[in-house]
C-alpha cells in the first residue's frame, strides 16, 4: 500500500530497550535508501538514544515524552506523513491516529488491558508479528513492515557508531584499568535488565578460565550496579578481571566492542551490539528466549548459542514453576561452547 507521493517526514518508534533499538537500524537505513529526501526521526528512550545520535540515516533522535497525551501533542505538532510503530501498543497507535498521522504501519499484535490480541487496531498497514518459535531474526522481521506498504528492502545487516571522542575516551579508560589494546580482549557481559534472562554468575567461572588459558585479557561490561557482582566473580576465580561495569558510556561500550575478539554474554543488548560491531567470536547464553530470533544477526561472525533444549522453550512466561531453562544450564556446558571458539 504505497503512499501516493513520497513521504517527507517519517517517524520510527522502536521498543524502549537498548537491544531493540539496535535491531531497528536496518529498517531505518532502508527507509533512508527508499526515501533519500525524507526527514527520518526516531522516538527513543533516554537510555537508548545515544546509540542513534551518530546514525547518518537519522535527522533527529527524540526523547520519548511521558504519557500518551504528551506523545499525542508531539505527533500533532510534528505532522509526520508516516509512522512505523514497532511497539505492540494500542495506546501508541491511538495517539498516532488522533494526531492525524496519514499512514501508520505496525504489527498486527497489540496489547490491550486484558492481554495481546491479533488485531492491528488503528493501523493502516500491518505485518504479522513473529511466532515464539520463529527462525527469522528479529531485525529481519522488522523489515516486513516495509513489505506491508509494498516496499522492498535491500539489506538487513546491523550497524552502530562511535565518535572519535568516544574512541579517545575509551583509550583513556583502558589505560586507567591496565588493559592493553595490542593484546586480545574477551568481554563477559553476564547481566540483563530482564530478570528472566539472568544466569547465575558463577556458571561463567569455567569459561573465564578457558579464555584466560587461551591468552585473552578478561574484561567485564555492565552498569554500575553490576560492578560488585563482577568483583565477587574475580575473587572467586582468582583471575584478573578488568571490571569496566559502570565506567563506560553506551557509545564507549560500542567503541570497546569494535576492538575485542571475543564476547561471552547472556541474551541481552550486548549480543546485538557485538553483532553490529562485528565481534569475531560470540557465545550467547539463552534462558527462555528463542536463540534463532534473538541471536546475533551477522553471518560473518562465529556464534555458539548455549541453551537447554526443553519442550516448553522458548517461552515468555512471567511466572515459571521450575525455570529449568536456566537452572539446568551449567558452567561446563557454557565453557564447552567457549572452548570451541577460543
């Protein structure tokens, strides 16, 4: 359903999380290729916004206002020709429609007060939201929103950007923490904002020993709250773990991942950051989530997923009676995958 004339102003609304923002980049890039004269804005959370501030395809990164009415006022004042709404939110779609957006594109699965429904309410064009067991990477699924409007995409690779200032800042941080850029580096990122993706930290001990024996400098990334957890892990293993948790900004972390050779991470935003920056070797540890859908989307890297092959997995249940997808994961299982790449 192409528009009669090329859109002049386009807004993309990704999910609020960092990883989801990274997975939106192929859609943004293809929109810019299809409509090179259009102004493309992205509505971002305060946390994820820095990732797109250096994106060459975006005119403005807009920090999301609080509340549906504030969003409606923003949309009404900006007068967008098209909005790509990647959120399964009926209230976001309603705000767009009330603001008079001529063409609203999104997924056919929306959240109502009583749960999710297969119903693209207020949407002018819809794409089918992927099933739990899809084999399609999420970044590629987002591109189906273009197909919903009769458009074709040219590519689907991930990208991220760090500025020269980010690179210089990172160099200073590495020097302060005794990390040498000329030696191979392996990063552990074992934390996630989602409790359902957390894996017991000590299960990574064997893997750290494997990486140390392979000659890697060991680094850890995360938030300030993760810092003491990594300190405990370092004390338990007796290894030198350069703890950068809380010491690098989001784009400085991107700059770091552009330099490392190995990434060991849970299913969280770093797995997509690693794919976008081309980390050569990635081991991803998955609990209840689908590793085919949420794994690193980059065919040029070596990737080993670690998960328990259970009949109840994948799932996104908020409450689980056993959590076997995480409980049954063990350190040697993760270390075996690490050993295959290290």
